[in-house]
């Protein structure tokens, strides 16, 4: 009888194992499909940039790389794109908010894969990489420069390179040294005093600066990660080997990510973003002015003279899909911010549009508790995580790190 | 081999099988009492709410893609199959479970004739259940067709 009881106990254990196997067994077909959809192998080539006919010109990319690192492209001579977009740190700065000449209101975004974005900036206030690249140049807290000074600088420092790519430089000898529609009062007055054709000549050189920088940034593809090697093995029906193999914790985290944690609702596709804007109830950073996110970005991108429909864009109006089909309902987009790509996310705290959340643990706590938004409507429904679940999710996110083990 | 041992092995197997069966039964019962997922009528061909129109959509992208801006061709006929050639089409939609709309504002770009209309700017930014509402205004009246998509 004693033996029988022991055997019965073993039998019960087998039964329990069978039950738990329903949760931890082989990946289902649905799970495999979701994993494949996140893999870098699902990322197509860099999409065309119809507004920038130099987008794929290697000479423009090379010129853009030089401009990207050139501190001469600032009002103070001390700030380049790389000041905040540091190539050693995934082209970001690790700070809550970017600091050029002064501190800005938003977290610096990494650049790998930015050319795949439909919208640029956290609020999508630019519709192309080249229009984006122009914006910090004239922001007084970033490069703190002005339009005519930039055009004159190009003529002075890069005339040959510029003309090889973009054609003859306009005569800028009559242009004021410092003038811009966005600058100081004097700069704005001097800009208004310029002849329209002179303003357009400066605008063209200015736009070309953006087009060259964008051509360089288009070469920054997201690097392959451990997750991608894992996904590739899965897709090939092979057992992931070497560092492509996931630990139990990482696999558990992946399953949460594509399953119960609902992460996939926004962080989907091979860049782990849906290229859209969501209010997730992230509280405002203290001391900053009111920030309504996409609700403001909608009008800003429409009025941007360098948008896809503007006169310095090389696109036909039909090609401007982002603007043509843009969701214009600002009320629904209050405090909505762009879903960031999660590639490399573990290596670049702090998080959110103004660096409000210091760690991934705290990000998961935020999505778990799902606080109400200070304004607008949060889309987040809280998810209860076990301690193990939190650890697992973070372990999985680390497999998206390009420098992951 | 002593008979007692044979007996023990058999008893072990029986006990194991019995408990496994019980476990499976419990699991089956659990599944049985879990409420089923709500039934969603997924069809690319439907009748508008008030029955004024038969509405169908087609898309080159199959299956309907996530995160890819694409076009639909919407075909509108009367219930007896006559093409409705002069309709105004408006497209809207969203995810009822998440309380948000489409990420884009699709537009009826072209009347292709024979009751066919090209709609541009369709885009879905996540998998799951989407509801697409197609408003139709033509001689028979104003009506709306609703498509449920499970992406």
C-alpha cells in the first residue's frame, strides 16, 4: 500500500506537469508568427524618401556625415548633431532631456532605424528625416543658429562638396550675416527685409543641409540583436544555438511580451513600434511648460514650410502619404506621443518623452499600475505582473540590445 | 522478476494514467467553463445597416496588413445587385476594445465606375479586432456598412 501511495503521488505529479506544460511547452504557431513579425528579417529596405531626391546619393550621405559631426553648424560653434546624438550611445545622450546650448523639453531619440519612421520627433511635428534635421539647427536651446548664417557657412566651408551634389550655390553676398524667420527679433526683421528670391535661395541651401544629413542618417540601420538570431533559428525550425539560445527567463519574457503583457499592441513589427501616437498616462516632467504631444504636432507639421508638400520638397503631392492621410483629430491625440522603437531600449535609460522614468523596472511598474493621464485619455489597461514576470520581461528586452551578450 | 514487482509497476502505471486523465478532465472542464471569445462576423461582403446596399471590399494586400498603408476597393450595389455608381464614400473605424480610431484618415480617392470606389490611406497599427465603418450616400439614401476585421 505504501508503494502504491508513493506511485500515486508520482502519478499526480505527472498530471500536474502535464497541466503546466500547457503554459511552458513548445511555442505555438501563433507565437512563432508573432516572433517572426518582430525579427529584423521582417524589416524591409529603407523606405523611399520622395521629398529628398538626394536621399540615396552616397555623396550626399558622406557630406551629411561630415555635417552631422560639424560643430561649426551652430550659433556658438560648440554644438553638432552628435552632441545629443552620440554615436557611442546609440546616437542618443542618456539624459532625461537633450542639452545643446541649453536643456530642451524632450528626451533625445536614438537614430538607428529613424529613416523607417513615418513621423519624426516625439510629437511627429516633422514628416521626414530631412525636415527633422533642420529643426534643431534653428532652435535656440539646441544649435542656436540662424538660416542665413548656415547658408553662408556652407558656402565658406563646403562650397565644392555642396556644388558637386546640389549644383551651383546661390550668390549669398547680399544676404545678411544673421537672419531667420525663427530667430531673435533683429534676425526676424532682417529676414523680412530680404528680397523674396534671396530668402528662397537661403531656404534652398538650408533645405539641402537637411537632405544631406538625412542621407547620412538613412545609412543607420538597426543592428542585429540576440533576439533576431533567436527568431531566425525559430523561423528555420532550428534549435537556437550559441548566444541565440534564450534562457528560460528570456523565453518567459518574450512570451509575456507577445502575449499577456499586451506590449505588442503598440510595440509591433520589426522596429517594435507602430509609428503612431498614444497617450499612455505618462505624467509630465516637473517644471516644464504644458506639453500636449501629438495634439500640437498635428498643426505644426501641417504648417512646416519644409514638409513634404512644401516648395523645397522633391515629392509630388500624391507621394506625401503621411500628410495626406494624417489623423487630424487633435482632441483624440492629447498627450499622445510616438511609440518609440524598443531596439536597444535596455541600454538607454531614462525613458519616456521627457525622461520621466528612470529604469525599465519603473516603466513596467507604470504600465502595470496604468495611472490616469493628467489630460487626454490613457489607452493603457493595467497588467498584473509577478516579480518573476517583471524580471522575465526585462531579460527579454535586454535581448534587443545590439551589444547584448 | 518477482510477481510483486510486476504488480507494483502496473499499479504505478494505472495510478499515473488515472491521475493524468483526471488532470486532463479538470483542464477540459476549465476550458469548457471559460467564456468563449465573442463571435465576430468576419466577411469582406456585407449588407449595410438599413439594408440599402450590398457592400464588398477588396485589397491587393492579403492578408490585410498591419503597419502598411494600403488601398481598398469598395464595391457598392443595391440588394438586387445593381451597381451604385454615384455614391459618396466615407471610411472610419477603430478598435472597440481599445477605444481608439484608425491611425489615418482614409479617403475615397477615385470612382472607378460600375459601383467600385478606390479608398486610399487604409492603415492598421496593431493586430486584433478592428471595426471599419463605410458610410454611403447615394440615391437610395444614407446608410453605413460595418466590417469586422481580425488582424
